């Protein structure tokens, strides 16, 4: 059975049903690729498609979806609260086992070259697939967003793409990369004051001295203050640790948490911290979870048989 | 790909390495059967083997292990703190999907007949596989344990087995059945007073007015007071709910929890309650867990492909 990798493709369209359906169809059109989740948000004006498949198939599915996005989305018309540089904004490949990272890097760079050449849009390789150290960090690539980059991509040598032309059409630019599992997680406050979300985001994120491996923005979504987060290593800062930090913050601001929201899926290991803590089982691992063990058998084909 | 069912076979041997290895080898000797876990305890003097496989293969693996147990374990020499009636004490088959319960019942009854006939030991069908209503409940079957049953099995019509002779040899009797997923979970107190564990067990178990779907015994294990539990429906009473109840009890007794212990594996769904509660995600399900989704694809072969 072929090993899967994951792709979590972010497109700058969260409103137009037809475009989102076309993106989904593009992913599903590749044999052996499985679309697991589509998360869309009207205010972010963004759709996140999570899919898995063998590396070459996943690459091909991403390529087809990027092509759809570049044809259907006009960045000059795009408004949304989430930072973005292009129609196919960010395309990360994610190893399902740590050993697959080199494969994800290779696939990301191959796809970047193909997209740059065939679709003629500027492509940055980011994360573990970055060629230049400055492109490791996605926030840096997105700095100034579509509007700024459109004016400056040719001028600023630092912002020249790895593949494709140093000019921006209506599809904008795209970042294609490889990274470890990441948890995209939003918390809504029972408040319509964006400032509350901004204050909390600033206090909890690593870049301003908060929790390690936490990125956070304060946004306004559906009339509610939202803290939009990426947890880049849940082994270092877990979902529960972030929630506890936010609970402390909201108390001080005298607001409260309304609800949370996952963007895409979470790895099983992300659930372990709570169980270890609350169940008094410090050694609990996914090896103790029935479905995880059966999944391993299905994956390996099972070599447990010993002839009598 | 063939569907698996689970078997959680309990044997009255937790000390003798050679016997435990022989039980494991018997399970592993059947093609397509996967031994996932062996939990052993010296004080319980018991080993619990968790394995999965296609129904017929799982039945055959259970049969071989029961045969080993009946040959190797002499109940007249057996001492342990956990109630038991025989060498192969309890053999439940467990559906991995609710729809498999009829299959598990069928397999249990076929195995019961085969064991009664070929190994000539008394067999009770229990749980969902019970023929008589009085045998639905395992505690009732085990009442008086091996020693009492040995004296009374022929005399007491109520205790006549479903298959095999109404007399007990050194292998004792066995209960073979079908049941839903059950969590076997022990909590150790930082105390050597068995009475503390007994008091807590009495206060939390359903049979004395405590939490629904919780069975509990207070035992002495490795010099520590242990609350040994079965959670028969974690959707009704979760691991976390039991822990919270025990935490309340220990405060009143002025002792504390030392640690917990799982016997066998837990279903993924048992982890959801904590995450829903603590992550502010009331709708979280196993569909949001990456590995669970990939497991489903592996299980079904994946029919997600749509030709362009």
C-alpha cells in the first residue's frame, strides 16, 4: 500500500460556491487522492482544502487546484481579513511520518517549478522547502500582502520569486512549501471588540514574547472578535496550553470565550496532552488507542503472523 | 480488505512467563490475527490479551489460546485479588463498528460450543451472547468464584453451563460473550489502606448508587490501594467523569491519587470528551482526527476518485 503525504492548500476564496466546488473537484479528480476536509470562511474569504495521497498524486492534485484558483480568482477584487498574496495563497506539503519530510520538500520544489513555468505566476518556496533563509518564514513572504507585492516584486531583489516571473497578474503569487504538522485553531470571544482579540493575540504569540510555537492574529469575523492561531509544534505548546493562556487573558479583559474552531484536521497526538494530564496517565501515547493500532496494521499490511 | 473484530481475552495467569508467552504465541499463530496488547498483573494474577482479526480468525486464535490456558493453568493453585472462575476466565468479542454486534454474538456462541465440546470445560455465554437472561451479567456468572462453583455447579440448576459438562476440572469454567467497547481502567491511591479503595469503589459504582455504567472494586495491588474499574459505556460516563468523581472522594478521605493505568486499549472516541470540554469544541468528533480519517480510507479502500 502506498504511503500518503498530506497537503493543506489555502485558496483566497471563501464566498463563491462555484469556485470552491471547482477547487474540490480538481483535487478529487486525481486517482488515489482523498479530500478530507474543506474549511471555508466568508470573512477570511479563504478556503482550506486538506487532502492526502501518494506524493506524486498529491502534487498533481495541488497543481490542478492551483490552476483552477489562478483562472477563477481575481486578487484585485479580493477582500478578506486574513493576510494573503495570491489566489493559491499557500500550499504546504506535510509528512504523516517525520521520515517523509525530504519527500515533501522534493514534491514542493517540483510543484513550485511547474507552477512558475506553466502557470507563469511568481512562486516562493517556503518552510523546509525554502532555498533562501529569508523565505523559511511565511509571514515574511506575505509581508505587505498582494497589493504591496504587486508594486514591488520587480524592484525589491529580496522579494524575487524562486520560480516564475517577477511580476504579478490577477492571480498574484503563491508560496509552496513543506512543513511539520500544524494546528490551525481559532477562538471566538463573546465580544465584538477587535481590540480584545488583538491584545490577546499579541500577549500569547511567540513573536511578541508569548508562548513558543504559537502564531496569533486578532481579527473580526462574523461580527465577533476572533483570535486566529497556528500552533506550529503542539508538543511544545498544546491546544490546551493555548486555551489556558487565553482563559487567563479573557479574565483580565472581563470578556469570555464563546467557542473555538478547528481549520482542517488535528493529529491524534494533539489530543494526548489532555488525557495524560487529566487521566493521571503520563505515559499515554497513540499506541494505547485502538483505532491508531489498527490503522498501523492497515498501513503496514501486518506482519504479525508467526507460523506455528 | 476484511473487517476486523476485537477480542479481549482474560486468562488467570499473571506470573508465569512461560505460560503467558505460550498464550501470546497461540494468538499470533493464526494468520490475519494481530495481538495488539498484553496487560499482566502479578497481584491480579491475570493476563489480558487484546487482539483483532477477521471474525473466523479471531475465533480460532481465541480457541487456541483457551486450549493453552486449560492445559497450563491449574485453578486449584491459583491465587489472585481479581474474581475468576477459570483458566480462560472471560473471552469477550467486541465489535469495532456497532453493526458487527450480531457477528460477535455468533462467533462467541460458536466458540462456546466448540470449547465445551472439544476441551470439555463448562462454558457460559454472557453479555449480548447470553442465552439465559441471568447470564447477561458477568458478575453473576462469577459469583462465588472458582472454589464455590467447583462445589456447586452440578447441584445448582441456575449455574448449569450452556455448553460442556456441569463439572469443573483444574481449568475451571469460562465465560465467552459479546459486548460493546469497555474501558478497563485502574486508579492507584497513594495509600496502602484497602479500605480507602473499597469505600471509593462503593461510592462510585452503579450497583451501589454511583455513576451509571461504572463497575468498581477496591483491591490491594503491589502494596497500594487500587480502584479497579470497568466503564461499560464511556458515552454515558467518561474516563474524565470517573476521575473527577474519584478526585472528590479522595479529598474527603484526605488521600490522593498516585497514578492510573489502562488495561488494554481505549477507543479514540473515549478521548473526545476532554477535548470537547477543554477546547471549547462541543462538536468535535473522530472525523476531525487526521489518523482516523486516513484509517477510514484504508478500511474502505477509498472510493473518493471522480473522473474528470
